[in-house]
C-alpha cells in the first residue's frame, strides 16, 4: 500500500537495511527521483516523502494551527502527490506543487467545519529534532517564545518560523520549499523575532485587565457612510475586522442575529459591511463594535438585490448598451463576456479555483478605469486568513471591486441579479482543466449579436452546442463504438475543452509557466477554426494550456516524429 511507503520516520528507521538504501537514494537528484517514482518505483517516492514530509507538515501547521490535523494533512498530501505524479509537467516544480496540494487539503478542512484549536504551547514536547548541545541553550528560550506567541504572527511569518524553529530547516531549505529568495526568509524571520521581542519585553507587559480594555478600544469603529443596507465603517488602522466578521452596535446590542457582516476591506482601517436585516438603524457617526467572530449563517438572499443596487447595480439595466470588457481569459471573453462598469457574480465551491480566477481578473485589468463590481459567495466557517491568502484584495481600485458575501449555498444565488455570472466546476477542477470555468453554465447578458457582434455570438453558440452534444453522447453511451459523426463531435469537444485552459499570471509560482493573455479576436479566431474542422488532425494534447491557436500549431509540430 502507498500509505505503508510514506509512514512516519519512526517506522522507517526500524530497518537498518532500508535506511542504508535510502542514504544512497538521498544522493539522487530530484529529477531522477521523480522519474523513478512516476514510473512506479515506490521506494523512490518513499525517499521523496522522507525529504519533504516535515516541510509539508510545517506548512500545514502554519495554516491549520493544529498539530494532529497538520500531521494528517501532510500524509494525505503526500498520498495525493503519489497518485497524481504523472500530472507534474516540470520536475523542478515539485516543492511548489506539493505546497499547493498541502494548501488544498488545509482549505478542505477549514471549509468542512470549525474546530477547537489546540494551543501550540501544548506541542512543545513534540519537536522531533533536538538541537545540538551547543545550540540547545541558545534556542531554548526563543523556541518557547515562538510556541507561545506564534499564533499571533501573520501567515507569511508564521510559516517560516515554524519551518525554521520548530522543524529546524535551514533558511536555504525553507526558501526552496516556499519558493522565495533566501533574503525574503531572512527578512520574515527578522520581522517575526522583532514582533516576538516586543510582545514579551517585560517593560511592556500589562495586566490581563489592561489587555482586555485595550482590546475593546481597538474593536470600536464609527460609521462613515450609509447607503441603504450597505455601510462603511472606520476602525483604527491595523485593527479592521476580517472579511465575513460580525459587527454590532457599540451599545451592547444583544440582537439574536449579527447586525452587519464585513464584505470588503478598503484599506486604512475602513471596511464595507452589509446589514443582515431590513432595518439597520444606523447613521453616520454611529459607533459600532467588531466582535472578532465570523458569521455562522449565510446572508439572506432576499436582501441581496438591495445591496447590489446600493453599489451601482447592473450595466445592462442602465438603459444604455454596455461595453464589453476584455479580460484576456479565453473562457470568459468568448462565453461569458463581462461588462465595463457592471456587476458580475462568481459562483462556485472553494477548491474549484474561483478565487484564483478573481485574482487573475484583477491582475489582467489592473490600471484600467473599468469599475467592475464582482460578488462572490463563501460558505460560513471559511477561515478569513485562508480566504485573504487567495483574494486580490477588496479595495476599490477603479478596475475591480470584489465583495465577499456569506452564503449557505455558494451556487444558489440567482444569476439574474448580475450582468454576467461565472460558475466554476468541480468536474473541470477534478480533470485538471484550469481555469475550471463551467462553459455551459456560465452566462452573460452581453452575449447577444447586438452587443458582441454576430461572429462572436455564432462562435460562442457553436462551442456550447458541441460541448452539450458531446455531453449527451457520453451520457447515453452504451460502451460500443460510436458512429463517425458522434466520434467527430466528441473529439472536437475534447479539443475545445482543452483550448479553454490557459496558464495564469498569478499562478506562475506554482505552474512554472508564464501567464497567458489572449486578445479577444485571437480567442474567437481560435475557436472558430476548431469548429470549422481545421484542426481535426491535431492531437487533443496540443490544445492543452495553449494561448492562441498559433501556439497549438507550434505545439503539434514539436510533437511530430
């Protein structure tokens, strides 16, 4: 069993012969190890697991803050990596690829339930590697401080501290795993030490009563703008409540329902929040208090139209013909065109790349004056820190404004509220077809001949028709040979599905491939050529993660014998 091959260090060290063989394997380069492991050599993958399991554990611990859950995630991530090795295109990208798998498993746990966190102070006896005699005295005090205060550090500092101090990796090893320069690791460690020193300096220690009073002071904010059920509140810089956190009136309100939920962080301590009732009863200068707790139930969908209207409404309902916003993302530009100065919904479960699509969109339209409002919906219980790791930020930049709303059903929001609705698909995500934008379900009011032009409309409808036909053919298949026409439909559909993929700029760290921005006309030309049969003799693999259609031809020529 694979699990036997990647079990903990204590089991591996029980066999002297096995240990000696691993010492030899440790000298093999990463690329060779991956080649052997991909070919089915379990001993080779066991060596990879030995090299990276502690790093996987440390990174998981920095996210989950739970020792035992982090152990489980490290094991599950290594198992997932073993089963998916053939998907790794660049062997040198293995550390970053494994890091992404660990993060995915952590996200699944954070989304699944709220759990009681085990204080890291309780994990001090679990440090598996004791430093040498000369280092022991020097590190003992710092390690104790880190374990006591590590939970207060920002994510980027927490992960390097855990790997460097708790797991005792060198700065070079930490940098290689996190795929950042050694200087960045050094700077983060320096910042963390400085913060820990300030925290534990005896001269600034306060009584628990003073700490509580200070905490209450920084939680108080003031309403600075009101527009229906949408408000803006200002808190002390550095103490703004997190996304999806609850805000109450500062008068000790005991309302059974959270009064406001934070949906955007606008910078400088200012947040945008939405009232969770029809009568928020707030006005400018009203004092509010951040509870520090996230919402536990979804936002009432009945109130959503009022909130959308307060933030500008839809472009297609403004009485003038909306302008199409080019994003450089093929799946959006062809099948779900977005409006300038309009409102878009992004619907999908976490783990389907929804937030990465948002981040890429923010990257591609940065610096433009497009005024796009994008609403996305998150199940209650999602850890705010985990959410912020992926989000492009909630600030109004003139290009994209992202609003995060709690929802008991992230796919259940009425698409009629938006100019365009982007759906991400679990099926495409499972097939590693990124971005996992659902080409059949994603919709846009702009996809009409009058707005996008007849050719664009015809090509988009043709793509959808082929994909739908192929879906029906495969669903009704009997297992026998398909007729020639059906084979052609399925073959073209598979090429279309793969041509909808592309590398993202914001994911370059993980894919090790440069991002791709494809102009709208080039996108239309490419899909039109596939529909016309111009590429029927090109293998489907040549369409995967290509930019324009010209790169498909180049890829096909490179693979010819």
